[in-house]
C-alpha cells in the first residue's frame, strides 16, 4: 500500500516561525538574566554584636563533637564577658525563632537572606520573639541575648553561615574577615555603628538587667519591650533607624493591665523612653510611634 504524502505546512505557519523564535528568545533571555542577577545577590555579614564589641570567633574542626565543623563559636575576649550580650542580625532577612529545649541548639534563630543563604544563632538565653514566630529584620536588628541553652557547656554564641542548598560554609566571613577551619580570630563589631544605624540599643536605654522579650517594626525604626527578672519591671523604648540627624515626633508607652498608661513622647533624634513600670505577675499593653507610624499590642506577656 503506498505511503500517503505528508501534508505540507501552510505558508503562513512557515513565515511565522522566525517570529515565534524571536518571541521565545524574548521570554527566555529575561529569565536567564534574572537567574544571573539572583546569584549576584550575595550578602555581606557584620559581627552579631553591638558596635565596638570585640569577641573571639573560633572555627572549631569538629571538637567538641556537638559543634559542627565550619560553624563559629563566639567566645570571651580579654576582659569582655560574652554572657548576656545582645545578639544582632548579621544581615537583613526574615528571622524564624525556635526552641529545642535542653538539647541541641536550645533557643535559636535562623535568618533567611535575600540570596537564599541562611545564618543561625544558637544557645540563646532570650529571644525577642517566642518559638514559632517570625519577623522581618534589618542588619543590626536585635534578635536575642547570648546564653548557654541546649547542648552547651558554657555561655557562647554558636553561629553558622549556610548556603542556599543548606550546606555549611566552612569558611564564614564577618566584618570582611574570613575565619577558616581551625582558626580563632578576634573580631570587632561595626554592626549598628552610627550612619543609618542607631548608636543606642534598647538594653542601654532601659539599663542594666533588662533583656528584650518582644519588638515590633515601625516605619523608620522599632519599638521594644524589655523585662528585668530581678525587679519585675517592664521597660519600653522606641528607637529610630533613619533620619538620626533630625528630631522626629516619637513616643513609647507601657500599660500594666488594670493600671493607667505611662507615655513618653516628644521630638527626639534617637529614641523615646525608657518607660518603666512594675508588672510582675501582670499582663501588659505596650507600643510606640515614629511620626505617623504606630504600634499598640494587646495585653500580653502575662506573668
């Protein structure tokens, strides 16, 4: 039986092929460009501590056994005791808060950055959000304090830089200093040092014994709730991150449940507050404002 002839393509379809190819190229090229740009988004990291603080960055080679090779254990340097130190985001991203209890990382935070990489901060004594929470952070945003929770033998900050694929970067770089396996280097923080960053911290504003237990973002800054377990007082402070050279209308307030509200408001360059109230065993409502941007919590953090 003879093979039937193949149908000829219409001339209109043949003439359309170059146009189709051009259109396909136009679709594919932006995707390729996007892929290239996404790989060029590598973020740079500052030290996770307050401006001017110097601590040892120790990149262990697998000992002690609980410490993965390539991670950094931040430890005391000279007369500076790291225990209780403020921990800040080394780069911007979204922070996720976890609690492994008395094992592994203990209380810890993972920040996922714009280029897909991640940093981890473990063995924290306190976190600014409860486990299971998340929040957007800028470079320098306070996320917790140094402690010794989980599988830790002494107060220190366990810090990791991980690739977008989840693998450990065994030669992490902070403040432009690379700490390779087996190395121990003293690194001084420039995190939140002037410029667009506020030189003050919420702990400094509220005073000795206060630790951040919650915070909320405002346009141009952040409002913080702190607690002093020694005297049962809460403290609220609102800190700016922009327009530090000019005074801005700001406020901070604190209201223990069943009591009147105390507010500090005015035109400030750096912060509003501190507002301190005895609140042991009480729920509190807290918040603040920068310009027209304001935050008010519900009654929470009871006890």
